[in-house]
């Protein structure tokens, strides 16, 4: 919590995930006694204090999915460095301490995710590593596995497919029997994304099949942790669309992305923008310029209401692919609209 100068002066490196991931997965499998977390501080921490942190995380997660992480990041980091740090320095017994560390792990991971969605990848990496350590102290290997799945997501987004696969595998091993089927579906879908980035279609499809089976099993379970209950059929179809995008298989993208949009819960605007952009790129790869620009225009208007570097990056990638058609009137019209809505971010 006190390492903000250190955090600000580092750069993202996929290898930096390796040591904490290995330590976590090894420690999770060991039959050691949980850490003693009792603390003596100036103020007493109660279960109600822990619950408020948990409810704050839930509220910010909903906002993140609806509007992107850019405008939320500073608020969450401020809450982490203020309220959460104060509670950690308070007075509590071991059981309350375990619940407190678990709640602060969720808040820390959220700060990492929002930093990722803001394009601040070194900060995101460090927050994720801190969240993993907090989850370990809280004796919550299932949540640690979820943190590692998000590490894998960031790694593959930045082009580190092999590291993403290793993180996903370690997440499943470390989570062990305490990892429920819905969480396992998340982990398997990140493994699929890693294989897609490596161009390994067979391994990707195998991992996608695993994710699908786990999600089918999860639908009969009603007591999933709050941090993973967002992952439904729509999310799975999104991950499949994303994987086929990275594999360079545009004919497969329309069905998966279209299903994801159709099944999408209200308030999931960022995912909708991404899936629509994937469909636009697929149309372009298939040579249908009119459909590509029309679909990209839809994505552009959704993205214009978000604060998400991820969505901006996907649209910027589409614009790069559109350059060979720069003289076509429909392509020029889209580029002008993108410049108007997104400004410098769209032209990056």
C-alpha cells in the first residue's frame, strides 16, 4: 500500500508474474496452517466494516462494466489507499482479519483491472500481484485463481500468449478443490485466449470445450462467489469470439460475437462495444467494406460513451486494417466520425 513511488517507476513485464504465481500455486497446494492475521491497532474493525468494503467493490464492478475503468480508477485507488489501508492497520481478531484481507484483495484486484482498462499496465501488474498475496493471506485460493486469470488476461492482451497459458494452468492447480465450476470456466477461457494468441487452434478449441463444460456445470450452482457470478453464457461467447479473432478466423466470429450481444445483460456496454468491433473487423477481413464500416460505426457510438482504453485500442486496430480502403467514401466517412467522437485516441 505504501509503494506508490515504486509502482509508478516500473514497466510491465510478463516475467514479473512468474515468481509470485509460482509461490502462490505452490503454497496453495501445501498443507500449511493459514497465516495468523490478528492485529492490534488504533481502531476496532468489525464485520460491518468488511461488508462495506465488499459492497463498495460490487458497486464499482457494476459501474466498470457499464462505463469502463478510466474514470473510476482514481476513485478506487483513493479508496484503497485510504479506507482499506486504515482498516488493515486497525484492531481485529484472526477471523475478521481473514475476511478483511479477502475484501481488500478484491478491492486491490479491482484497482489492477481498472488500471489495465486505463492502459496503465505496469500499475495493473503490481496491483494484481498485491491482490494475489492478499488472497493467499486470507486463505482464499479460489479468489487467488481468479486474480491469476486476470493476470493471464492482461498478459495475452499485451501479446504474451505463452505466459497467459502458464498463468491459467497455475491458477487451476493452485485453486484446487476450492475452485468452483464457474471460476474454472473463467480460468479455462483465459487458457484458450493464451493458445489463440500463440496461433494454436487445436489447443485453443480444447480449452474452449473445457470452459463450456465447466459453465454448463456451473449453471446448476446457486452459491457462486460474487466475484465470478458475472461469467455467464454471454461472457463465454465473448471469449470465444475474442479467441477466434486472435486466431484469424473471421467466419467464426459473427456467430460468437452475435450470440454474446444477444445474451448480454443490461449494463455491460464495454463488452458490447468489443464484440461489435470484432464483428466489424471480421466483415473487413471477409472483404465486405460496407458491413464492416456500418458495424464499426455502431461500436464507435457505444465506445464514445465509455472510458476504456481496451475499446479504444480495438477500434484503433480496426482503423489500421481500414487504411488500404482510405480512398473509399464509406471508409472516409467512418474515419471522420471516429475522429469527431474519439479524437486523438481513435487516431492512435
